[in-house]
C-alpha cells in the first residue's frame, strides 16, 4: 500500500512511497511558478504512475514550511481533505528535514558537516538551517553568507538566481537540490 508525500511550500514536489516510506514508487517536482489549483489531478496522475489510487493510501506526509504561506496552506488542506474521510494519519515535515534527510539518503549517510539547508524568503532574505536539529532562522543574504565557508554545501529546492547570487557573495558555495523524498515520521 502506498503513501503520499506532498510539499507545496515552494514550487511543489510530490512522491509516492511504499508503506514503510523507504522506497520511492513515483516522484515529480513542479517547475517554479506552478499554480497549485491542479494539485488533485497532479497527485492522482502521480499515484496512477505508481499503479495506485487515492483509495490505496495508508498515510500522507505534508510539508509545513518554511516557504510559501499559501502553498503550505493548500498542501495541508489537500492532505487533510484526503486523509480525514479515509481515517488516514497525516504527518508534517519541514523543508529543512526533507532537504537534510534526502541529502543523507543520497550521500549514503556521509558526514553532514559543512552542509546548510536554505529556503529563499522575500526581500533578499533566506530561511537557513545549519543541521537537522536546527529549526532555522530568517537571515539577510549578508548574514547567511557570513555564516558559511567557501566549502559549505547548500541544500535547496532549486538553484534560483537569488541562491546563485548568495553563493557567489559567500565565495562560491556549492548548491545541491536533492529531491526531497526522505522524511522522518
């Protein structure tokens, strides 16, 4: 039985996972600027590509930010709307958790030293978390750059122009955007 992982706190990402949440059956990231009014059709199509339907779901995980307030509300409302009539559990996860845990999965548990998760906010600011247990803080570009070394690896949902500018300002940071399909439930 599959589960659904959904994060609309940024452009949007969804994945269909096995019941244990260990194996990705289908996944898709939406391009920046995507509207969220077609999220039900998008998720139904993604479930179909994994050979499943909404009726097959055993649990749902939804992104709780930081990120777009409207996207977070849409994602949580959609997850709750699916889960409530089916008596399914809904789990929340932060953007930082998804980025750090997906990076750990992709790098096979390599040391996370020198890694920071970053989510662009508005007005040249960023939400920055320096490790998995760090809830993150809102920082200006200058504050974020000052906290990083040139060897820092930035984990982000996408390499946006603002992040590329920040990386250059901080001395050429590396940016990686893992598909966020690993969360702690």
